């Protein structure tokens, strides 16, 4: 089967997946979508009147295989808004094509979503950062070597050549910065909100010291193994995006220490209260 033949019918698969989800929602239509990264999925537990749908129950969906990713949708009410939450995402390094990784973005758009909050756990390459900070993503550098838009384009999904100059909404970042002033952790300490450029790599190996030094020199502030494909798909689909990285470790090439996924999860867990407070404030305040 040729690439073109394999890609034909994506819009039909999107519609079938969306219909299967919609049939469980009792007429509710989510307008805000949230994609939760490693260690940050507990926010889904604060959704009220929620419907939980395992990815395995949705036609054409892959299954998340990574620790810290529950692998389900939760649809319900958060801060007075109907939201759809991806409690766990799919990664390129799991062996899925980039088109399959971003498939849920198009499904959420088909369900009615117009705004996306996309989060991740990331290593901080900016020396002004520290583990536990949150970083608003102002831009990204795609280092995966792939794009979800390669191949035949289906006009129903988006234009052939989408603009990426405002992939991360400036209005959303301004709103998040204004809201951050009122966010405090459980210890009463104010939220430290950074802003910078996210470098998306394929993974799953963490980067070498030389690679991290190179990325910092070309303008990267944080590095992770997700997000860029989803944001490209969101731009293609006409969705506005707020991107937030939880800085779980410092990835300074010249000072790099050994790192495990368990360490990443531990810092993400400690950061959750401030992260959740910021996202909830954004959901309540954003204009739709």
C-alpha cells in the first residue's frame, strides 16, 4: 500500500472516533481540550460530572504505554467549563507514526474543541530556571526529524501549508502571566513562571551533554519528547494553544547528572498544586 493510500480516509477515522466519544457525552460539547504530560494527569481527577473513556474504547486510537500516562479521556466540568482531558498522550518514541501521535488533536477539534492546553515534563536548559518551575512555551524547535503533515493533505483537516508564526497564542500567554500572580503553592510560595523555547526531540534516550549544549546555544530553553507534533497539528486544525512545560530537572550540558524517569515523575508530582491552580484559573478565564 502506498503512503498516499494509507493516509486517505483520515478524516473518516477522525469522525468515527469523535462519534464514539460523543455518543457517551449526553449532548455535552467540550470547547477546551487539555493534554496532560508525565506526572500531571491528576488534574483529570478534579473534573466533575465526568465521563471516563479508555483510549482502547475509541476506534482507531493507539494505546499509551508510558508510566505516568493513564491512557484515557475524561470529559466533564472544570471551573464551569466543559472540557475534554487527555490523561496521558502518545509519543513518537513508542513506535507510533507522527500522524497517529496527533490523531487525538483532530478528534478533539471534531468534538467542538477550539482551545488546547498542552503540557509536558521537560528538562531546563536555561540557567535562570530551576527544577519545579513552570515555563510558558513561546515557540518550539522541532528536532524529531518528522512532521504529522507529511504526505497527502485532507482539506477537511486543515490547509496544506499552515502558518506557524503564532503556534503558541500570544493572547493565551499574556492571560496566563496575568493569572500567575494569584497562584500560590501549598506552602504559600508564589508561582515562578518562566517563558521560553521548547525543543522537541524524538527520544526515548535522554540527550548527551554535547547535544544539550548545542540546543542551548541555538536558543532552546527546555527539552522534551512530546508537544511539537501536537502543536503542528493544532495549527493545521485552526486551534489556539497554550503550552506549559513543567521543568522537572536541569539539563545543563556542562553540568549534566544522570537522570531517570522516576526522578522526572517525582518533581512533576511536587509541582502539581501550582500547575493545577494555573491551568484551572486559565480554563475559568479564557474567552471562547
